[in-house]
């Protein structure tokens, strides 16, 4: 009969090639794992005291002369193990997860492999040595078996040399710290268990001893947690608080390691779930967990490099099975983090009340555990508010539909109206609160600005307050295709500080040519000069048309030239507007008629020559300002408002809102 002839070279060529450092180290891990199993088989329960394994790795950044050795005092290649070694896909160690492909990974990774083993046969020690080569036939080369009477016991020694250029050379670590880190992570379940032999690992000039060196970095440990699950059977969980060195070379900080047959198959970072960075008394601790179970053993691939289930299963196991135990283990640092998150939430919702759709506890429940980034928190809460508003809108539409169709009785009608009203009220209150907070910030800023501009001892460069534009006339300069500059104006401003009628008016003109404004911005001149001492025009669109003119005089100014009388300046500009020769900020002609009403405001400190010029004007009701109403020329008035009165009146008009929101006594620019 004729049998199929295996092609070992082709089979090894089809093995998955490494895409990570951990995968590139898998052949070396297989050799160490074989050594662990061998000494465990020889010494049984005494393996921790009697088992010995020695690992040496020589690597460098160029990785042109990499070599490694693994030596153990296990059973060696006795008759049973030799038969298994020379048989591909053996089931010799299937009960402990052996897949029979470890030796194939050796051939796939290394160019040269030499093996020497002492074993017992018929009461005598023999030594077998040979080269293990990647060839289609006769992979065992130069085999010699000879008596070795001086042997103290059985042993196994393998030497690997040269990395193959098939992914292993590129991914194998060139730094000793990486070797230690990945080896520690991979064999962590073995190192912390009770059946770990003494393992010495030497890389260049450093030697580490396991499991002793593991004890140095594990500060707290909880073992033997049994998790009974319907879908995954019995899983066992070990929780550890470790020194940060445990995660030094991993892509993350905190991990759950999924183990199959005493080997780390997958390490899942849970940084995003915990939200923790380093924690502990000195801020130098990380969290590691180890998960084992028959389900994981049964679903690992042949090379023991990945599980044969979708990645979502990893997430489900962590979320549904492990998270509650992890949170209990990390209760103290998570509580501290939760407190910091609450403070951040309260800080954000104080400034943006529209996203405060519930209590702090309710808001925190909508956030990832430990999220402290302000942008991220605002984003999460904004999305939640949008969803809630959508639900409320749907509720309101449902109510209106029922009312329109007349399919509701009196009681349902009353309930529906109350329900819809409550939904509308909640949304309005949140939005109004945020707007009121913004008004408070504007007034606080103006107050500080007045102090600084009036301070004659202060560096005059402080008067360059670009942000003043956003309160008065928010200008911007755009570069056109032909290279020219065009002044444009944002639609929002804060001229409600002068008069609520200005709130929804749009800026449209200035008595200084806009080419001058454009040039000033292009040349980076002091933009506040373009705010003060010029008339700025706004317009409301309803009929008859209303034009609102505002002129600002620099706070603290006392001297003026004869031609700077603000009454005359405003009147001259009114005449220019009435003539139809002016163009607005976008270059369109300004068209007004004889019905247009002009409301003119001059904001200045009423001192010096300005006081003299307006002495005969009518006083306002509170006696602090002055009003001039022309008999002819234009319809409307000119009102002179002092800077302090302006600020005080604005605060007074908004005080009820500030009281309602709870920000009356707080300045956003000074400590409480």
C-alpha cells in the first residue's frame, strides 16, 4: 500500500508569521514551556524546590547574531519523549494543552538548532545529541547516542542560532528589557502558581530569577476567585496590584491576561474601562488579572498564539464576568478617581448647564469609568442630552398628534399637556441657564477690562485686548481669491450690555472705511483703536427699519480735540447713512428711508470735556446718564452711558437670572 508523504517544509511555510514581539518570541516560549512541563513531570509536587531551568538570550538591535539556549533538569528525551519528538502532531501532551507543533515553530524561527539531552534507559544514563534542521527529509541530523555515566541526572539542552527573515527577524526584540517584559507577561500564571520551578533568565549582563523576582513587583494579590458562568463554564480569576514595571513595555497600563494551558494567549488592556493611570501610595502601581478555564483551553489555536473565537468574546467575558470583581479589588483608587470625575462634571455643567440633564450621579453614570478629559466628558453628556431631547421631542409630537386626532379623553388630555409642558420646560431651562452663565462671564470680563485700561501705571500694551471685539463688533478679515482683504463680521455679539434691543441686531457698518479696518488687521495694529472713538452701526430688519449706532470712548479718557464732540460725530454719520452713499461691511449699499429710527449710544466716562459738551442734555431717570433728542434731522435719540453705569445696569437687568442659576456672587475670573 502507498501512504501520503508529508511535506514538512511546505507545512512550516504555511504557519502564521509573527506580527508582534510576543508572537516572534513564541518559539522560545515553547522551548521554555516544554522545559516547565518536563520538570513538572519529573518532580511532581516537589517541582518548586527541585526543578531547575536556565534560559540565556543574546540579542541586539541589528539582530544579526541572535542566539538563545534553554536547559532543564526534567526527564530528557527518554524513549517516550523521543518518540513524541520525532512524531509531528503528537498527542503526547494533549492533556496539558500540547499541540505537537512547538518544534515546528522552532524550525520556522531559527536557522540552526542543536539539541543535547541526557536520559535514563535500562537504569543507565545515555546522552543523545543532534542537529534539528528544516529540510523535507531527515530533519534529525548527526544523531549520536552514547553512554554518559558521569551524569547527575536527566537533562535537556537546546541552542537556537540565527533568526529567519520571514517576520521573526523583524519582530524579535532587540532589547533585553523587552525580552524580560514579554517573558514575564507570558508566563505570569506559571510564575505566581505553586508549581513553578526555579527559572533563571540571563540576557546580556542581567539575570532575573523567577518566581522570586515576580514577588518583588506584586504588592497585593487575590487568587482562587471562581466564576461560574452559563456560557463559558467555570473560569478562575487572579487579581494583582503590581509595580508599574509590570507594564513598562506593554501597550497600555492595566491588563487582563487570558491563559490557555498555562500560557498567555492574549493580554487585553482595560485602561479605557478603568480610566486609571498609575495608582497606589506613590502613584506607581498597575493592575493585572489572570483568567484561566477549560473554555479557554478548548478554544486556543494550534500554535497557542490566539483564540478561535471572535474578539467580541474577550470583551464580553471582561464586561460580564470580570468587571465587578476588578472594581471591588480596585475600590479605593476607583473611588478616588470617581471623586475627581464628579468635580470635573460639576465644573463643566456649571459653565454649560444645558448638558446638566440630571443629578451628578445620573450624569456620571453616563460616562466611562474614570474619564477626566473635559472635552470627552462634554461630548458624552452632549450626546446624551441630544438623545433625551429627541425623546422629549417625540413625546411632544405624540401628544400633539393625539390632541389633533381627538383620540384622547379629558384626563388623558390634561396628563398629555402636563407631560409636554414639562419636557419643553426642562429643555428651555437648561439652554437658558447656559446663556445666563455666558452673560455673567461677559460682565466679569468687562469689569476686569475697565480696571486694566484705566490703570495709568499699567503697561499700555494691555490695552490691546483682541477679545473686546467679540463683545462689541466681532470683526474678521478674509483673504479673497485676488489677494485682497475683506472685512466680515460674525453674527454674534454681546451688545445687550448696552440695551436689550441690540441683542438680535446685526452689525453692518462703521464710520471708518473698511479698507482701513482690513489694513489694520493685516498689519497687526492695535485693534482696540478701531473699537474706540468710532461709530459702529447695527440694524434690525423689521419695518419701519431701526438703526442702532454705538460709539465707545476709551475708559478713563478726559481730553478730546474740538472735532471729537460725540454728538457731532454721531450726527455726521447719521447724515452719511441717510444720503445712501454708504456701503455695509459686505460692500452692499445701505438704503434707509425717512421712517428709519436711529437709536444712538455713546459709552464713555462722563468726565472732562465730554461732561462739558453734554452738560445741557436731559438726565436719565437715575441721574447717571444723559439723553439728547434732536428736534429735526433724524428720528430717534442719542444716549450717553457711563462705563460703570453700563456695567451696573447690565448686572441689575440680569440679576434675577443670576440668582436663579445660582451664580450671583461668583466671579469666573477670581478665586471664590
